């Protein structure tokens, strides 16, 4: 969407400091013993030993397996267009205000709303739509999940978007300016 990032205004120093503090609290970048960059999630970001224990793959019981299969089937049948319509109704927002507030092209929005071919948004588009829908971080978690994505606790990019949502700052240009200033790819860029 943005070809010349110099068009974006730099973020104010006080906002930059708040984002830097947020990143330090939620994302800890380190290097592995092989000097390959990796990210370790701080416990303050919501990951605890007990949660990590739950993430370790385990063999499912027949009942759990059947439940999971049914859930997967229901997810496949639900067009993403229905999810967009639910959020429009839930938030009481005008569709034009949402896609413009997200910086999403009208054609992309129309394809998503039509539900043709089971179309789902890219993660970039889903993150941008979370901004356009003026979501809280919790609402964005639910929305991203419906599109097949999640905030990655090891992604500085996701942490910056989440920062803006947590601070009820739904200005897509501000989000993209911050992403660019922190060396991350702005939403909507290819």
C-alpha cells in the first residue's frame, strides 16, 4: 500500500519510548548458542510453564479426537465473510469506515465480504482489519483466530500492533509509521 515510507510522519518520541518499553516487557530478543537469532518470550507476555506444558503435543483420546475433527469441519464450513458481518454488527461500524480505517483496498474488502471461494485474509490484512474495526487486543485475538492466525508472542511486529490496540490508537498510519520506525514491514506492504 505504501511505496514511499518517507510519506509517513515519524512517531512522536514519547510514543516511541512507550513502544520500546512495551517491547522490552513483552518480547526478549536473544541469540542461541549457534548465533542464530531467536526470541524468548517473557512470562509477562502471558506464557507460563503450565501453558507451555499444555502446548506440548500429546496423544488425543478418541473423544477428544472426534471433538477436534468436528471443530475443524465446522471451521471449514464457516465463510470468513460471515465473520466480517458479525463484527460489523457487533461494533456497529460502517463497512467503508472499516476498510478505509484499515487501509485495505476496496477490491480486497469486496472479495472478503463476498465470501467467494472461501477467501480468507492474509495475516497482514487481518491485523489491519483489527485496527479498522477498532478492536481491543482480546477482540483481535478472537478475530485473528477466526482467520486462522494469532498474535505471535515472539514477533516485534505483532507486539507493536497489539500495543496500538491496547492503547485504543486505531490510526493505521500511526501503526505503520511505528512499524517502519522499528524496522518492521508496515501492514499492507508487499
